[in-house]
């Protein structure tokens, strides 16, 4: 068992760090204050060919695995870009995986190269206000009308919808009372038409430069050729993107936690009180040492989950566990970083308060820690389903 990066993976890490170098901590602090999508950062990654790291080579991607994609996202986050930088490109990595697996050759040729080249930006519209994680009860309706579907409904917490020109949309094509099992939902990838889709930004705690939104859909017409796969099978299609998403979020969380830990250790070495560096005190040392161990352990689970996925092996338990462990380790590391800085940790110029605000994201999304615990209890331990 080899835990070292391959020479190719080391090249990926070094190349991503080089792309991220101009986008330093001050850049991300400014974006946190002012908002506005990091267009120049997104463009730099597109120009370097990294937006298609896990996309097929025949459509302009690199054809690499989730292990390499997770390494890329970890590296972006760990440079200090945190979840702001990672979220700006996150959709490219996993979002169109259903197209890669279930799309026609014509659809892949039409959609993937433009996303990889940064010409298109997409948002992922699944969650609704009144259903939460109960996806099988989604209410947004897509009614067939000749060679189109007409869509009406509402989505919430849709990231990048302010800047997206494409939308990956899960909508109901069969009334819920007529459905059996997971059928009745269909998946579409289509133009985000501002004439029929209203996007309202949600003001939130952190990650100001990557918008989150309520989306109101009123009479959106989607051509039949923009439907992915069979009608009514959309829920099973999005499941193929859930484990990669959890792995990537986990990797980003570890990167953010490591960025916070690095700043805390540096500060503890430099800050002197009572004529000695505060890092000499065990009350400062021990929480940071614990955070290092927690982040390392979480990272190992990320590596295991990504390896299993790339081998085509079941990885649901590992992907969910990686997300849970990484989110908790990240939050603890960011909290300890603020405590290490003392009152200065509350000041924006030291960056760690921004990291703590962003560390809430992997704890809350894309699935709650409580549901992950329920999943492990049921699927791994064989306990009765509790919901």
C-alpha cells in the first residue's frame, strides 16, 4: 500500500499551486468583502486546461480520476483560496458526470467542450424549499409539450446561478402519486433563460464571491434533446454524481483546515507574550497538534474513497465518512486557528475568521452530518432505517 503521490499527481499539485499563486490571501479577502464571481481565477484555470480534469479526453478533458480531481480541489483550497476558490470550479468537476455516463455522443460534443474551455458556466438545480433532502418528493414540474418540456417550479441554494448560462435541472415528469420507487424525475441540461427563470441571491455567512440563490422557474421551455437519458430516470442518474461530490467536498475541507492550521502555527511561532512565543505553551500546542491528526485521518479517508471510486468499487460508506470526518476536522482546525490568534483572530486581516465562516459549508452541504450518521448506521451496521 503506497500513500505517496505519483509523479503525475505531484505535477498536478505543483501546476495548480502555480496557477493559484497570483490569487493570494489578499485577493480572496477582497473578494470576501466585495463579492463578485472570481472570473479571472476561473479563467486562469480554464486557460491552463484544468476545468476538465475528470472529463473524457475525446471532448477536451484530461481523462483523469476522482483521485486527481480531489487533489486539485484540495490544492486550491489549501493555498488559502478556501471554499471560495474551490466552489468557483466545483461544478465543472462533478456536476456533468451524469452527462458523461448517460448522455449521447451528440450531447457530450455539444456540452462538454464548452464547459471545459470555460465558455459555459453551469449551476446544479435539485434542492427545493419544501422538500430539503427528500429528493423523491420534488415538486418542480416538467410537462411534455410536443418536442419541448414546459417547466414550472422553484429551487433553492443554487450556487453560481447569478453567473451561469446553463442549468442542470432535476424536475418531475410524472405526478408523485403515480410513481413507484425512484421513478418519475427527469434530468435536463439546458440554457438558463433569464426570461423564464428569476434568480434571487441569498445573503449568507461566508463565500460571498460565489453566489447562492433562490430560483423561480415560470414557463421554461426545454427541448427534448436537452433531456439526459430516459424520461423518469433522472434520480438514478444524479446518484452517480453524489459520491464524487462528497469526496471533492471532503478534500476541499481538508485543504481549508490545513490552510487555517498553517496560519495558526506560524502565528504561534511569531507572537510573543511574557518574552516567549505563545507556541511554547502546551495550551496552544495541543489543540493544533490534535487538529493536525484529525486532518490527516480525514485525508486518509478521502484517499481511500477516491481510490475505491476510481477502481469502480462501492464507496458510499467511505465517501460519506470522508465528508463527515473532513468537515468536522476542518471546522475544529479553523476554530483553533482563531483561538490561537486570540483577539486578532476576530480581525479580518488575519484571514482565519473568514476560514471559520467558510468551514460551515462542508458541515452543512451537500448532506447533513446527521443523515450521514443515519446512512452509516443503516447501510454499514445493519440497523433499522430511522427516517
